[in-house]
């Protein structure tokens, strides 16, 4: 090991390469999409809330460590936001680097102006209640992935991936190798390599009607060449 992998390198890897290098595990459902801000990297601070409740999030922000990513299990409920601009300001003041929410958010324009990255399952103008009753600091399920407080969270335009903290440097080393292989393949494709041949796929079966079209097109191309 050469030392701790820095956040900018995790972002440069990209979530697809990280997931591929970790046995294609830890990638959240495509329901969890980027809504505001740019990519994010940080350690998870997990919160589970009652459907439609933001009170527990206000409480959790009293103890969240600086540099954390809030990972919120809001039950996937899409019709009542649990996060908005007020919580965004409070989170930024606490040093939170972003939020991943399996539920809905609102105040999108305001959050964007503040440059705070939020990934969520939905957007809804309907406001939350503050019944509280949630929990924080333990593990949750978010976007179909089990997340423990302290896990590494990386998010970009392609989605959100979670890496167990104790495995992060092993995954980082594997991801560097994956990125290097893909860069080499891209260079070979630019030089004319067939991707089907590279992956050992061949041309595959051709349907009879497709074969007939190919023959007709080839014949037409030949006739066209003769008349020039």
C-alpha cells in the first residue's frame, strides 16, 4: 500500500470502475439519481427515518461528523420530501459533504445554488412532518444496498457505490488496474481492434433475412463500384 487513496482519485476512478473492481457489488439502484451538485466522496453517516419525517434528520445533524455523507433510508417514499434547502444549510454548516436519500427531496433550485450534492429517489414539493422516531449511527438499506456508518461512499453522474471501509484500499488497487486495462483497450479500439473479437464473441449468428440484406447490399455496392 502506498497510502490513503484521496477523494479526488476515487472520483476520477468513476463509480462503474469501482463497482466492477469490487465484484460488481455495492452499486445502488438506478432509482437513486443525482439531483443537485456534482460528485461526492466521504464516509457514510446512516440515518433511518419514518416515512415523510424530517425531524430525525434535524436531530442527526446535531451529531454528524464533519466530512460525512448522509445516507438516508426514507423507505423509498416518493410523495413527501424529507430534505430541502433548510436542511442543506444546516448540513453544510456541520461540514457534511453531501446526501444520498432513498426517498424524496424538494427545494431543488435552492440546493443547486448552494452547490450541495444530493442523490435521491424522487423530487416532491410536498413537505415533511416532524414526528421524529428515526435512528442514526447504525446501518441502513439505501437503494438496495446495505450501508454501515463509516463505509466509503462515492457518487457521480453514473450513480452511487458503497465500499466497506476496511476493504477500501484493496478495492482502490483493483480499480487502478481496471482503469489501466480499459484505457489500453480504448487505445486498441481506436487503432482498429474489433471489440467483438477482443471479448471472444465473434460475429454471432445472422438471421436468414439479415443475411439476404447483407448480400443485396454487397451486390449493390459492387455494381456501384463498376459504374464509376
